[in-house]
C-alpha cells in the first residue's frame, strides 16, 4: 500500500464518511453481504440505504433504533445501527409504533401496491428518456432527478422492510410457543410469487424455446456468448431466439452483474453473460422445471399449515392465523425489493451517470466512460454545472485535475482490494441492539456481536452457521468469491461463497447446496435456497470461521442445512 496518499485506513474521496477516533465508541460492521469489495468513489457517494432506514424509523416512530449510519474503512462500507437507549423514549414510542405496524401489515396488499406503483412510475420516467439526446442542462437535471429517485426508493424500501421483518419475527415467536422451530416455520412462507423468481422463470422459458427451435446443439457446441450469438444470427430460428432474448433483457436486464449498492458494475443489458450461462446450464442440465417445483413446495406448505392448525387449540387459532397471514403477506418482499431498488434503481442511476461520463470522455476528462465512477456525485455535479455556465472555462478549470484524480483513485481502489479488513470495528455497546434488519439480514445477534456465538464442536474441517434452508446434501464444492466466477459454476455443485446477492440468483437453479461466510436467516442465500429447495448454511463467520477459507474447489463436502453445519469430507 505504499502508493496510498492518505493516512491509515482513510480514503480521500469521501472524507465526511471517514472512520475517525470519535467513531470508535460505536459498533461498526463490514457489510460484506452487499459491498464485499471496496466500493467505488461514486458508489460511496450515492450510498442511500442508511438514509432510508432513518426515514423509515422516523416514519414508524420506531422505538428501538433511529436507523443506520455508515463509515468508510479501507474503502469498505461499515454500517452501524443507531440504538435508542432511553427507556422512557422507548416506552412512549412503542404504542404508536405498534399501531402503525399493524395498520401496515394488515393492509399490506394495498399499501405495497402503492409502493410498487411509485417505484415503477419514477423508474419508468428515467428509463424512458433518451439520455444521449439531452442538452447538458437537461442531463444535469436528470442526474439530480436520478439521485432523488434513488433516495426515495430506499425510503420506500425500508418503510416496507421494517414491517416485513417484524411480521416474520412476530410469527416466529408465536411458532416457538407451539414448539415450531424457525427452520420448520419457513415452510409456511414458501412458494409465493416474487419478481426475482419471475426473472428465473423467464430464463427457463428461453431454454425451452431453444429446445423447441432445435437450437440445443448450438448452445452445446459454442463456448462463448459472442460465438453463440454470431452463430444464432445466421439462421431464421436463431434470429427468432435472439429476438426473444432481447425482449427478456429489455424487461429484466436492469440488474447488476456483481456487487449491490454500487453503480460502477455493469448490468445484464451491457453484459448478458450471467443470463446466457444460466440458459446454457438449463439446457445442459435438462432444464429446471419451475412449474413442478412450485407445485411441490406449495403442496408442502399447505399440508404443514393444515397439520399445524389442527394441533392448535381452537380458541388460539385466530391469533395464529392472523400472524400467519401477516407473515405470508410480507415475506415475498424480502426478495421482491431487490428487483425494484437494489437492481432497477441502481441501473437507472448508472445509466444517467454513464451518459455524463461519455461526455466527459468527449471533452478529454478521462479515457473511458466508466472512469466517471471514480468521481463522487458532488464532484460530477460541480463539473457539469461549471461547464453548463461556460463550456471553455469549465473544461479549463476541471479537466486536468479530474483526469489526474481519476487515474490516482483507480490505482488506489485496486490496491484496496488486497487488504483484509476486520468484521467489526469500534466498541460493542453495553445494551442490546434490537434492530430486525441488523439481526435477520446480517445475522448480528447479541451473542454474535459479543463473541459468544461459539460452535458446539470446534474441530478442523467443520463449520457452523445459521440453518438457512433444511436438508442434507453431499457433493463437489465450487468456491467463488465474486461475480467473476459465475461462469465456472457447474450443474449440481455445492456453492461455497463469502455471501450471495440477487445478482447470484440464477446460480441457485444450477447448484444442489450452498454455504456462505456471511448472512442471517433472511439473507438472500437463505431465502433463495428455501425457494429452490436446496440445503443452505449461512453466516459461518458468526461462529468465528469462514467457510471460504477452509474449502477449495473440487473437494467433497456435506451441507446440513437443518442443523447449520458444513463438513469437508475429502481432498
């Protein structure tokens, strides 16, 4: 790190979010679920989800937390919950929060439909504009609109997420009363429609179309996407398939190929390789029958519900059925929001910023369009504003500085990738942190943050975590650390990864088990594994060991998703 021109862990591109001595009094954790690599300067400056939590906490009169804040540490995102510790304040807020929460979950279909309508209206506005045709003044206004829409998307995200998590946790507590463990309870919530699974079914349908058009040999013979598309474009049937594939991308391609919360990374529209490799795998594997699979898990759900209700005293059934209804209403949101916010919103923000970058390339500020992501949003706004006032002077004032700054930052950002960072920095608070997002998404239970979550049997070649999805499976491990390894995943392998995000969803119909370093019971890997009916263990780091550091690709492993255990069977 000799080339770094700043002290210790700080990055110069967002000094207001640097981790400082006064921050050491609070607990901060590395958000490696969403930003495992260092975040780009632009990504750090449009990191809006903590703001969304603060809005939702205020909107709900949330008694236990004021939302989240974040700092940058070696270019990584470290969020921190802002707990409320005053007993009188908590007591005064609880009845107001309870009333608002019940009203939201009890009327969820209507309330959520209103949220989706606002999301789609704002995002379709950005989607429908020909950005290349805009004069600079209108492009600058569109950039500001895109930032405002991103902030609002995250506000709506957490206005829905807090009640969704509380509905889940309320139902979980009620199930415990009747001796139903969380891993059994989740069967009650499986088989419901989400936008993310709608996308997966679309990929499966494209594989079926390739089979019906007798194009399977083309997919089997051609190794690369570019070679395949060239071959398909030479036949009438191939052109028909490509037309349907492009229709799919137009509808669903606004999703990242890699890390969330950072518009630096390309979308499927720009690089459809994740979609292509998934379709190819469906063809090679003989496809994944979504209809049969969905029917199976719905039947399992309904049978378990009926059996459970029969065992509950009749006088207590209304309470159980109401809690079940609220949990079922809201549970699909845990994946649904990824389509609208983490994927579509960031894609639209990326496209607007990209057009600004294209113009900066034209004016000599940078070599490549995506170099713009090594500026911050405020820097970009300032430069474009000055050019709008006087193009010649604006370019003269900023061009050399921006070009040199971008070159330096790209080098620093690459070097930051080599630094290993701690899971937690700062100070563990004396009291509990009762934020459901903190607990269920990241698995930061009280035992975990105090270092008291220890494995039952701490032996070599064995890892414990949360039982993300039930079942036991053995197979060959495939270790991938990021999106670059997606194409390496083969059918029926067991995925070993540091985390999983919605960008990874297409992998779940290929694999037969998954284990991750990070995550809690409502992390993406756990939810997806349950819907695809494959065993999962998540959050092994919460028990002190990273599964990615002990298992190598090609080794044989066993995953027990019922108990939350991963074992290495052989070299």
